[in-house]
């Protein structure tokens, strides 16, 4: 295959991708062009996220593409997933709270508040009845 073949030219085309990482108080989205054939892992390295978030060990975090995990099941692992035009690589940090437990706690608080309100109304009704006698 010679250097001027379309296949060789295609290998050096650039594609636009995004790399995103978010904390509760800070979000970072890097839009960049990479050479076609770039993997998700390479894009994360090229994005500079390691320097922007030195407190995180990016090698231990999980990645995904538009909320789909790069886990080797649904999609290939980050080092094997070849990016496509307009892909967004997302870096997933550990959650501070388990969403299911947080929702359960909110429901408990809401139920407790409803019981307090109900008890308050019942007490007011009782006091009103006693005052009428």
C-alpha cells in the first residue's frame, strides 16, 4: 500500500471528541481533535485531566461513552475502545452516597415530617374538642 492511498489518508484524519469529568463543585469539559483511531484511554491522557485533577488516580476510575460504561461487556475497555466523531468520554468518580440509600433516607424524613404534621393536627383537634366542652 502506498502513502497516498485513501486508506492511509483516512488513518490520519482528525475527529472531534470531548472528555468530561465532574465533581459536585467543579466540572471540566475538554473539546479536542484527535487522530482517528485514538482510544478513550489515549484521549483522557491527551485531555490533561490528570493535571487538572491531581487528587484523583485516573487509572483507578471507570470511563464511559455517553453514560455507557467502558467495562468490556457493553463496550470495550477504555484502552480498546476506538473513538468515533463526537464521542464524549466520561470519567466516573466514586459516588459520595449510594443513590438508593439517599432516596430511602429522603423518604424516611418525609414520612417522619408527615407523621409530625398529622400528630400536630390531631392534637389541635383534640384541644379544640376539649375547649368546646
